[in-house]
C-alpha cells in the first residue's frame, strides 16, 4: 500500500475548503474520548469533538490541520471536527493562502 502520491493539480479537486462559519485549525492537545483542543485560524482555541462518522476512519495527531465547524451556541469555545487534511493538502492550502497560521 503506502501513501498515495498526488502528481497534478487536478488531484486536489476533492480538497474540502472552509464554507460559511467553518474554520481551519491545528490540533494542539489530545484530550481523549474523541476530544481535541484546536487552535483555530480566527484566533480562538476550541474544545472540539471528532464526528462519529470519522472517529474510527481517520486518526488525528498533534499538529494535523483540521476543518472545524463551530457550534451554534458556545461558538467561541466549542466545535466539531469534520475533515482532516493530509500533508500534501496542507502544503497546498499554505501555497494558495487559505492557511496562514504556523503549526
């Protein structure tokens, strides 16, 4: 198996970008029970939970770039993680200017 290599720009067509209130963030602390502290690009540090659909499909590690959907209430403190970017996608986000924070 191994890692899948992306050779052309067309292979990035399935990259999910932030829409509406969604925010890019970097995982800073693993808390257990599917919860992670995420430093978001809008300046807030949120306690986020991993959605059940991706909880066992994707493993999130420290320093991973994730896409966070803030809750309707407590939007500055809490949110749901619904996408994890791979290393090459993270580099692409930085090159295109979507991700401006270091991590």
